[in-house]
């Protein structure tokens, strides 16, 4: 009960904060404009000069796949690594460790709360705008899509948080985690289908995207393809596998971290 | 409030001294310094991987081949690296303004812009510069560059760096205009930077005009590649004119924005 109250308080407070500072929504919108909108315009041209079909994928499907990637990015879950590093460097981690709450879950909910407002607004407005501009892919009407998308989204959120929290906890051992963060972040960017949709990947890269945790955290982008109807359970299985494995890594890593920290009080 | 408009020899000497001290300071944390450089270089290869796979899947667009992508990223990351390693202080402007720390820069007898820019050093941007330089060397080899093309590449690195510096000054000058300026400047900076890292051949028509003249993202990568590849003197003249235009505009905007600064933004009551 206490945990639920804490979670709802964090989410409510952060959503109110975000609503109070509209500049942050502007920043997220600019980020989407500079990446997604420009990419969509580029791809529409590229598809046009390629006769409307690349690797048996239509422009509508590729565009929605990329929209799912960028919409997910608005949640900004990756920043959890940087916040953990800041906690460690500033010593704030001591204060948080001494409170009767789970540090990891506190940071998880904090991170979700920070991006939730922009995510909801931009996803709804962007989704409507994209629908009006290019329409929906045929897969959107299927029961499998409607039933599986919420679960693959939640799985992606959990896996992303675990991956970036592991990176963040490295701050207890490394002077500067930024280089590790950049490399992991770019692995997610490439294998998640950001600038190049998954359907346009060469076979080897597609396999890496399928079986690596970085690609698995962005399986949401696979849900728009026709192949999703036949392989969704396989992708679910891979995502759950990585959540369990990396969840265990996180658990043991955090145990080590707790031994490393000594809370000295005032 | 008086802002110095001219740069004298003593300002340049001071800038070089500050840069030297900043590098020595950053290099003290050797592991972190080297990790930042190599980490950023590896990080940048992600864009090469993406766009080379894009070219392999989609084919040649408007004459742009994989080698051009290498050159494009070479120009973009090299000028990014040069400007934001030695001039990292400009990126800290939002923080300086919101915390009131900007006061100490105003009190300095040195050129204000140089003083701010050289107040901090970005070790990770050195990784960008190294990566960019390697990319441009590979690009030169891939296209069998003639002597003229090599000289053009060197000259265009200077020009694109001036354009990049100008845009960085303009973007971070807006720190004086917004309350939550850190977020806003980051958003505007990404809006300028990102299109410059995209496949240059896919820009056409109105979009190309927009990202050349209004938001000059293509001036730091795409247009220089087209100049080197096609030996286009018209475009070379255009980029030089635009570099001068953006540079003088940036100084004007910076001076105007600085006047918006109010001392004691942060009420510390002498603490």
C-alpha cells in the first residue's frame, strides 16, 4: 500500500511539474520535429524514387515503426543512468539509501514520471497527425496487434529501465559512465530501428536486433509489420528472457552497491 | 553594461592560455579523459553504420554513395569537436545565467565571448574531432581526392567551423531570454544539429532550402560534401558568404541578448 501511495505521489507531482513548465514540452516537441518529422519527409522522398516499396515494406509501415520508436524515446527512460550517476557524484545516493524506500524503484518511477506528460501529449497529437497524413497500416486493425501492443510496450519500458539502471550503477565503480552510456544508447538506437526501420535491416543486423537486449527493448517497433502476426510470441519470449536475466544482474549488482556505500549521516 | 566588440591580440593570447590550462586540467583525470575520447569516437560510428546500411538497402540517392556519408560525418563531427572542445563554455551558458554565475564574466576585462567560451573544456568533443578527422582522411582516400579537393576539404573545415560556432553562439545566447533555458537551448541545438547528420542525398526541394538558409544544418556537412565532390565554385562562394553572414549575426545577437541579463538573478544575499 505504501509503495502504491509513493508511486502515485511521484507520478502526480512530476506530471504537475511538467504541466507548470511548458518549455519542456516544447523541447520534446522540437526533438520529435528535428528527428522524426525530418526523417519522415526524407523517407517519403526515398520511397517515391524507389517506386513505393523497399524490402517489401511500404512507406506507411516504415513511418509508423519509426513513430513508435521516437514516441517511446519521449519517455526518456535512458536518462535514469545519468540521474544515478549524479546521485553518486553528489552524494545524494546516501540520503536516498537511508530512506525507507527502494532506491531502484524510486528511480524507476521518477524516470517514468518525468517523461509521462510529454509522452502522452506528443504520442496522441503526433499519432493523429501521422494518421491524417499517411493513414494506418492494415495491421493496426487486427486483434493480435491491439491485444499485444500494451504488453510489448510495458515489457520495453521495464527492459529499458533495467538496462540503463545497470549502466547507471556502474558509477559506483567507474569515474565517468558517460562513454558506456553513449555506447549502450547507440546500440539501442541502431538495433531499435530509429533512423533505419527494422524491416530495412540486412539479415545479420536483423538477427542481432532480435536476440540482443538492446533490440528487445524496442520490440514495439516490430508490432506494425505483417510478420508480427506470426512471431509476436517469439519476440515476447525473448523480451521476457532478457528482463529476467538482466533483472538478476541488476539485483546482484545492487547488492554489491549496497555493500560499497557507507552512510555516514550528518 | 559594455560588451567589447573587437578581438585584440591579447584576447587571442588569453584564449590560447585558457585552452591550454583547461586541457591540462581535464587530462589530470587521465582514465576519464581517455574514456571520453574513445567512447565518443565509438559512439559516432553508430551513424556511419546506420547510413551505410541505409545506402545498401535503398541504393544511391541523388549521387550520394557510402563514401559521401563518411565525408558528411567527417565534416559534421570535426567542426562539432573543434568548437565544443575548446569552446565548451558556451554550452554552459544556460547554467551560468540561471545560477547568477554570469556576473563574474561581466566583471572580467577580457573579451566577454572568448572568456565564456574558453571557461570550460569538453573532453568528449575531442573524441568527435578525432573521429571527424579520421573520417575525412578515409573520405579523401575513398574518392581518390586530388590536391584541389584536399585543399578544399581543409578550407571547408575552417568555414564549417565558423558556421557551427556562429550557430552555437546564437542558440546559447537565447539563455538570456528563457527561464528554463537549459531545456530550451538543448532542444533548439538538437533541432539544428540532427538534420546535419542525416543522409544528404535525401534532402531536396523546399526542405533543402529550409535547412540551408533558415536553419543552416546542411551547411556543416551536406553542402561541403557537394562542393568537394562536384568542385562547385558557386556553392563554395555561397557557403563563404553565408559563413560571414551567420558569424556577424551571431555576434550581434549575442551582444543584444547579453543586455537582457540582470545581475542578481539568483538571490544569494551575499552568501
